[in-house]
C-alpha cells in the first residue's frame, strides 16, 4: 500500500479514455491497470460503473483478475440526481456494487453549470453532495470529490466554489480535487486559487488539470506547491482535446527534482518501458518527444558538443536517463563529427580506430549531402559502418535486375506487379510478386525469391514506409528519400534509400532491410 | 515592423531544425519564414551561416527571395574563438556577410562548460563576449546574446553567470536570452533566477526554454512575469529531445490570457492554418493534441453536455476557438463547417445555397475521413466545389487506362516509362513518356497526349511533389497522400490524391493539376 500522505491518482481508464480515437476493451483496461500498479501509483480510477456497461464489467472482472500490489481501485460517478435520495439513486447503487474501496464523485462547483447543466438550485447541489458523500461513507467507502469546473467557477462565484469544498469535506470526503475542466488555467492564477482553497476551507485538496494551455504539468506542480497533496493525471498525457496532465511527467518531476518519494526507485526505472507498453495497448503512436520517456527525450544531434559529452554527459542532460529507464542516444547527422560517430560505433559494439572513424564521417557527410539521413536509419548506419571498417557487411544476395509495372486498367482496377532477378547461394532466381502498390509488390517478389534459401525472412515484416521529396522546387535535382521500418519477433530497425526515382530509392531501403534482418537473425554470409 | 518593447523571437529554422528526423532544405526554410512573418513574429533566426553551408545559402537567397513584412532576420553564431580577435575570426565574418540585421551570439555562461567545452579561462570567455559583441555593434548590427546553459550555470557559479550578462550588455548586446539548454528547469526556480538576473544586472532579459520537464511553455510565462521581455520558441514546439517551447502556445497564452499585444488579431486567427501549413513543409505529422491549433484541441464528445454546450459553448472551452482559427469540432457539421465552406466559396467567386454548402461539407468530411486534405490543396477544393454545386467542372479529357513501368536493368541503369490512353475532343490518344521516376513519366505522357489539342499546357509545370503515408502501422489500411503543386506564368496551385497505391494517388493529383491548369487558362470544356 502506498503512503497516504501524498496521492498519485491515475485516471487513464476513465478521463484518458475520452481521447479521440482511443477505445479500450475491458482486457485492455485490466492490462493497463497492471502496468500502473507496477509503476506504483496509489489509485487507479477504473471508470464509471452504471453509466458505462464496459466499466461495470471492468470492476466485476477486476475483483478476480487484478492482484494489485500498490494501488487501490476507485470507481467514478456523479452525485445523486436532484430531488431524490442518494440511497435510491440507481447510479449511486452501481458505485456501491462496483465494490471499489474508493469512490470519486464528480460534483458541480460552478454556479452557472449548476443552473444550466443540472437545472437545479445552488442549495440543492450542495445537498446532493452532502447526501451522496455521507451515504457512501456510511456504506464504508472512502470518498474523494472531483469539483468540476472549479477554477472557472471560482472566477464566477468564489464563495460558492469554496462552499462546495467545505460541504464535501464536512460530509466526509477525504480529498476534494479541484478540476481545471476546460484546461485554460495558467500556473500563477491556479496556484493562488489552490492556496485560497487550502487556507479558507482546511480540506485536503487535490488537483486535476488539462493541457489546453500547454501548462497541465506545470499547473499540477504549482498546485502541489500551493498545498495540494493529491495529483491526478493520465499515462502518456492521454485525454480529451489536448489531453490530461501527463502523470508520468508529473511523477518524474516531483520525485527526481522535488524530492518526493512517490514510487519505488526501481519502478521509476521502468517508466520508459511502462509508457511504451501502455501505448502498445492503447494503439496510440508513442510521442517520441514525450519528456523523460520519449525515444528522442535524450537524443543529441549537435556534433559540436559530442567531445564534451564524452567527458561529462551530465553537463548535457537534465537527469540521468537511467533513472527512468531511458538512454542517451547520439544521432548521426551532417553536423556530426568524429567523436559522435565513435560513440555511436561503441554503442553498436565496434571500437573504431581514428582512421576508421574519420573515413566513416567522410562517407556519412557525402551521403547526407546526397539526401541520406542516418539519424532515423540505424540499420543503414550499421551496414555503412560494417562496409567502411572492413569486410563486415555480408552479401546474402546480389541483384541482377528488377522491374515494376503499375497499371490502371480500362475497368478502373489498379494493379501492381514486380519481378526481381537475384543471385543467392550460387543460384539465379527469378520471382514475381503482386501488391497493393509498387513497393509492396517488390517486397513480395523479394520474399518469394529468398524465403526458400533464408526461411528466417518469414518473421521479417515491413511495418512502416515514409517518403520525403527533397528540394522539390522547380523539379531540378529533386530526389526522393524513403525510410522503411521493419520488424521481427525481437524488435525493429530502419533503413534509408535515396534516388531521383522513388522506386529505386525504395528498393535500396528494402534491400538493406532484408540484409539487416538476416544479419540480426545471426545468418552468416554464404 | 513589430513593436520593439516585447520580442517574439522564432528559432524554428535553427534550434527547431535540431529535431530528430527534421531536415529542412533551403526552399523549406524560406517557405517557413514566410508563414512566420505572416503570423507576425518579430524575429526569425535563419540558421548559422558559416558553420552550415545550407544556412549560408539561406541568408543569400533570403536577400532576394524573402519580402518580410513584420519580421527581421537574425543570424545565429558563436562568440569568437579563444585567443584571436573577433575581426579575424572567419565564423564571425560569415555572420557579417550574412547581411542579417540582427546577430544572435551564443556564449557560455556555465563555468564548467567554459573549461570543458571551450577549454579556456573564465576571463577569456568574458573577453570573447566583449570583443565579439563590440565588433558586430561597430559593424552596425543589432546584437542579442544567448547565454547557453544559464540556469545550470547559475546553480554552479551565480556570480559568473550574472557577469556574463553584464559583460554582454555593457558591450552593446540589446538582449541577453537566458537559455535552459538542458530543459530541466521547473517554473518556480526558473522565475527566481530570472528575477535575480533582471534586478542584479539591469540588462534586458530574454528566455529560451526546452521541454524536457514538460514545462517549457509555463517556464516561458514564468520568466515573462519575472521581467523577461523577449521570448524564444519554435513553431509547433519543434526541437531537439522533447522540443523547444512551443512559440504558438506561448503567443496565444500571452495574447489571449495576459493581454499582450504581440501579433495582429487577424494573423492570430490564421494560427491553426499556419501551424498545419508548416507541418506540411516539415513533413512532421501534426500533433492532434497541440494546444489551440490541434485538430482535437476543441473536439468535444457529445452526450451529457451537448445541450448545455449549445446554450453556452463558452462554459465548455477555455477560449473562443475562432480567435486562433480553430473550430469546436462537434459543431463543425451543422454550423462552423458550413459557414467556412460558404466563406471559402465566396472567396472563389461562388455564392452557395444552404443546400449546396451542406452537401459540400458532407463530401469534404467523407473525403477527409479517407485521408484527403483540402487545406493544402485549394485547386482540388475548387474542383470539388464545382462538382458539387452543378456541372461546373469541365472534362477536358477522360482516361481509358494508364501503365507505368520502372525497371533496373542488369547494367544498373534505372528507367521509367509511362503510357496513357486518353479521350479528348472526340479523339482516342495513346502516348508514352519517359521520366526520371514513375510520376515524372506519367506527367510527360499526359503532356505528349494533350499538348497538340491544348497548347496552353506548355506553360504548366509540375513544381513540387509531396508524399505522406497515413496510418502506416502494421501495413493494414495504410494509404498514401500525394500533394502536387503546379505553376503557370501567373501563379501556382495544388492538388491532392489519396490511394493505397502511390502511383494511383499521384495520378489523381496529376489529372486534377492538368484540369485546373486548363481551367485557369480560360479554356472552356469541349
């Protein structure tokens, strides 16, 4: 059980799931809850039982399928409807029946919302809070209250907004979380209001922010400084509109920069892994720029600083990336010097001599001038390195020729067909593939040609394809750059091709993708 | 010329370009600069002339090709090397020769970086600042100084960090921008240091933040509150690692929430358009969650609040999205969408009826769901409008079939050939073209087929071609979007095609490009 003095409260499964395009099954929610527990959050809000059948099901299955080590489950729901008793409201009953030890009630704290959305009186809204909180307390639940639209409400009617907090606390709510529901607050004003809420009511205050001003994380930190001891947020900053406060960034900031002891340090070292694992479940592409955990978060491009980084990396990064399970990466680019190529080589397991690294830098610069880029094509860089430092690049096959035909037929159908002529293991192989486009057809043809000789290619899959036209102005000298990402059962790699002809550029990237796939599989050159 | 009392300083073309995977051509940089100027920023940092040949070229071409209305160009560069004179340093000469009216010098302000990266004494570093600033001032340039690693430097040796500011200001630097180079600061501590810098030195202070703690925007706002009057940042938050402060979010926050008068309100209403247009140029997928301008930034799930939102939408959004040219998405179909389509139609010279604009909105939504985008393809939109409102889209030719062959021959030569079968003016025409790639070959074939009947096509040229793969994960459902820009003697137009097959997508855009070219030339349908 986590320390109760400061709450890390996750709402990914409820508020995060409001994100456009994010649709979680019950199994997804259970899997995410396990990762959040592994990180060590104190509370996991599972959803709104009663209002959403999937959420009712989540709480039912959680009882037998979740074995939480740190976290407690919270069921989210509304205060009772106007003009009835909490004990008689079927939505309140659904909260009880969820058997969650914590219930988080959402209540209006903005006078105009009470009138417009609830269509009741300000006094009845307070009575709804009082009645629902007391009822659930009497049923043995711990109760938190989310004060919706609190900050806009405080601007509109500060006395009423504070009265909502007092009412909830007096009825037995342990925490009143102030919600910047529309996400428009900036940290200074938000901190003033939180401070006022803490001092004027004496209640325990929490904070729930959205990122509409790009300040959700900073707002959360400002609220903590002003006295809040309960922070809400979502994994990877998921949420409606611009998202909720990114709980991972909040936790890392508080723990690594403010000395809070929120999650076990060994769990924090899993943060990068957990963030990516959750994005696999949500099927939302990970944000490579995400603070702390993004794949670019500790990636350095500037060649200028590479030699100094070698001496003292901490002069160039805000924290040691190992603390959150991330790595410093040196990117190879046209600004790169010998030092960064050597670092990169070392990371790949090669100790380069001065002559080798100088030759490699020259080759990289030459190719980048033609439009190649290696910072996004690690596999191409490694093949180039193997080429440059000796006869380390295996030739599993050689190409005699290829041909691609794309045709729109008179009936409107579009078809693509590719034929490759390759030599491998002393054989001359001719193979043809069809595809939904020219590159797909080429990829198919290569597999048809090689899979008999190299069965491990069955596990290699082309998973992403990117195209960029360089210097497209007035046609002259425009070249096409193609980046291909491939995967096997163990991971992913990227390769690059450049040519004025998009098909030739794609072919280059494809040929390297296959070569690197065989290399990874441990295949030695024939 | 923008008001000099508060600077909005963009560094997309220099620091933003450090982003992993972002590679800008000179033409890209010129195009981005035009959009930034249209937004109304005060300064555009173009790059580091002398250190990077592409940047030298940018400043050379900017002199004739950029006609800036608001912004001034700034050239970025380093203080002179240790142990020589600024007047003799070739890198300083490159800054002069860029002819940029403003030079932004980067200087070390962290004692350990002076020793480790510059390998010189603390006093010599001050002398390098003094000498380089004075020299450039004597040459008639306005000089700003970027104090690199300032905040970490202030922790290490506050007296020295402040001395760097004083030295630069006394030598004639107008602004000293304090850089949180490693991006690890949180707003409270950062504000304290800025306040100290302002009061202890009396210099004009600027701020340059990175987002490694997820607080770059809030840090920038905190610095402004503490006395900074110059903010640096990048379009869409581009930049190394987790990115730079998002200049668009900073400007919107300051102007809409803090009453600063930074850019013309009518330009701010173009913010969403400008943000997306720049991401088309960088070919970085737009962040749908980006505050203010993201496609989800004002997207509300209907349901519970729908009726209340209808009565008073401002209760559910932090600003009126029209102020930044965005829309509340749930209302797009019945209100904002129709209104903007009507406006757009009027701009093109068509008065649409209510039924026509409703039908057009439906069609646009349908096509956008398939991956089309009309924001960057005005000509395609006009053809669609003409299709929708009546028989206004001329059919100069119809397509029977086409075929493209791309081949790499055994001698290594790559050739592309396309054959089209068209009907025009009652004739059936078969024509073949060769090109340096499949789309070029198709373009040639269409011209060979049509130029005899439509000689005005001789003036129509394909000047740019862009490709984006949409939803590329795991191959399934990935489609390719192609944007083609064409020109004639009077101007340019863009068309869009979408298909899973890149050649078919290109064909769609090409066919529309030719049709629109003939329409512009005043050719009536046969």
